[in-house]
C-alpha cells in the first residue's frame, strides 16, 4: 500500500505530538519510580532524566500501542519500564567503556564513580521489572527477561571483542542485534501485547521495530565518524578510541593495505589518536567508501521496516511509524 503525500510529509514534531500527552505521563512515571531509599540512586536517576534524550523507545512503544489498539495505563507503565532499562544499560555501558561524557555532559560514572553507578544500574533494572510485574502478565515478563538476557550477552560479547581488529560484518551485526535492535523490537511487542492485538500483529510489528533498531545503530556508528562533537554530544571517533570496530571501519579494513591496518591497530592498542590522528583514519575509511556502504546497509533495514508498516491500514499512527524510518536514517545526532 502506498502512502499519501501528507503522510510522508509528517515532521518529527508532528509525530511526537501524536503521543505527547502520554509521553508526559511516562516522564512522571519515571520520576516517581526512580526515587530510591538510597539518595545516590535517586540522584543518578534524576541526572539521566535531566540529561536530555529523545525518549525514542517509549515513543515507539506508544505509537505501536495506538496503532494496535488504544493506549491504557499499562502502556504508560511499560513506556517507563523500557526507558528505565535503557537508562540502566547506558549507566553500565559508560562504566565499561570508561566514558567521560554523555550527551555533552559529564557521565554518571565521572560524577559518582564506577562502583556506585554499577549498583545504581542494577537497581534501575530491578525497579523496571518490579513495575512490569505489577501487570501480572507472563507474556510481558517473557519479553523482558529474554530482552535482558540478550542485552547482557551482547555486552559480554562486545567485551570479548574490544581492541580486536579482526571483527567481521557478521560479528558486528550480532552485537547490534543484541544491544540495540532487540530493545526496539521488545518496545513494539510490549505495545502490541497490552493493546490485546493478535500474535501475528505482534510478530510483524516486532520485526518492523527490529529492522528500525538495526538501522538506528548503524546510523549512530556512521555519525561517530561524521558528526560534529557539539551536535553528537560526545567526542567524534569515540568508538574506535574505546576499542570498538564498527561497520564503516569493517568495510574499509576489508580492502585496506597492511600499513593502513597497522594504523587502526595502533589506535586500538593505545586507545588514543596521539600517534595516529583521527583524520588519517577518516581518510582511509573514505578511500574505501566505508561510510557510504554502511549507510546503504542502514537504508536496507529501514526499507524493510517501511515494507512491513505499509501493510497496515493507513492511520496517523501508521503514517508516523512509516516516517520514523526516514527520520532515523536522516538524523544528525
């Protein structure tokens, strides 16, 4: 089914306005549920909530929920759940990566220390599950337990591969699946579940969101090499400095000379651009069209998302979910 020109012209603001009132309720739920008996946990939660963020995951859950039925209190609570799980993963990621900033501000581990932040992340995970448990719905718990195991396994796999240059495209896609796309898919499935939609609708919307999540992470990794630091909110080239080989670099390394591979190996070993400036790495990636090829892969995933969502009856929420696929690949941060 084709979409009308009006549907394709939706802006990010118009999409957000479709669920703005419910997103405000999600924010209040997060504020309320992030208050702990230990002050440090509450402060870390407030720091993350006040640090910006697009709230893309709860917005995705709410849009899917409205597409499949009518938003209820369960969808609001689960919107808070997925954002709290996402926040917990960010805290843990920053500790593991020894990150110094997040969205242009000092990361929580810099302000409170690694030990406190690991425990605060654990608390957020458990609090998210406690909220979900109140629904007394085993299907919701099945989705969340499988998601958490998948994401933790992804983090462990990434740790095994940190600093290694021999990362394949398949290795990379496995990490993106586990660390990013699985959470997007879970958001869609949860939104569909609490709308009472049939299993086949849940599966289709889960697949839509999985492809969206794959594209989202690919674009993130492209922006790590191409964006300006003031827009990105973290140092450009940060992934490689942290020992991560992402898709633009994987494509370039497959054709690079031994001398060029040695340059990348130096950055991976030293975790800095002191001896090999980022500009030299970017030149190599450009020589082998790593950015363009990675962008084509992102477009392939969003094309699949559009194909799936186009099979649903046209509505404001269907048009919004279609347009989101374009916004994901065209964003600059």
